[in-house]
């Protein structure tokens, strides 16, 4: 069983469930990034990813579908997978990826039984491929938000946001375990660091406020 740890280092007996309805709006002020309500001024295509939501007492448990972009209908995705020799897609969806400068980019996240792919949906270009064996751990907050960080010690890390965070984390843990004896650590903390580049460390802080969850991303 994979280890699910809080910021106090205590093992959690059960997997933590998340409400999965929102992703943050970008608002960089003094090196921080804050969450805004979904009725904020955002473009129509970003609306499903935006806003802030307080965790409900009864979470909505979704059925996991895996492929939300219909990979076989997108030749550029099939070509990427074929070139890399990957055939089994465990998860595919559009997410928001945070760049080293704090910008948000829409990307297609593909998870196969061997690797993680980050693809630009506009150009169809493969931006990054990460072997599952290279992933050391996952970071999430203890609050109701959609952020998650994938920690890759031999390269640089990924900070992303998705309305299907729970499914992504579950699939990454299960896929890694099925390929090796290694168990991914899933760490829960309202403050954690990640390497935005090989030479740039950033800190993410989460705070519960009246409107929901406020998130700050700052340089270390």
C-alpha cells in the first residue's frame, strides 16, 4: 500500500478524497498567486478550471473514466505514443501546468503504464516525457483545492492543477506500484517546496479563507 502522509509525518489510514470542481485563476501580485471565485473575469475556455470551492460535507464521488480527451481520435497523440512505444493509456485529460515564471499553460496530461506525457494541445507538440520510475513522490495540500506536484529528483518537478486530481494521484500510485516494488509517497502539507527548474526552487502555501482556499507561490 502506498504511504499517504500528512505534514506531521503521520501515516493516513485511508486515501484522502477531494472535491474536484475548480482550478485557480492566475493573479500574480508580488510573486504570489491567489484563487478567485469562479464568477471572476476569465475566458470561456478557462472557466471549467477556475474558481475556489470550500470542501462540502458530502464529497461527490465520480466514476473514473481514464481517457477524457478521446486519445484514439487525436492523431498527434497516437503518433507520440507510437514513437515512444507506449500503447496503454491509463489517463488523459486537459490540465493547467504552472511554468517556472508562474504562468499557467493548458496542457494534455497523458499517463501510460510506463510514463507521464505533457503535450501542447494547440501545437500537438510533446513538451515533456517523464518515466514513472523517475517519480519520487507527490505533494498535495490538506485543503480543498486542485493543486498537485509531481516530484522528479533527477530532473525538475511539475506543479499542475486539475479537476480530476484524485483520479490522477490514484492512477500514478497504482501504475508505479504495478511496474516495480517502489511505492510512491503521497504527502499532504499546506506548505511545500518544488523545483520549478533545475536551479529554481519555489514554495507553495495554502491558506483556508472565508471564500475558500488562497494559494501563494513564491521563490525561495
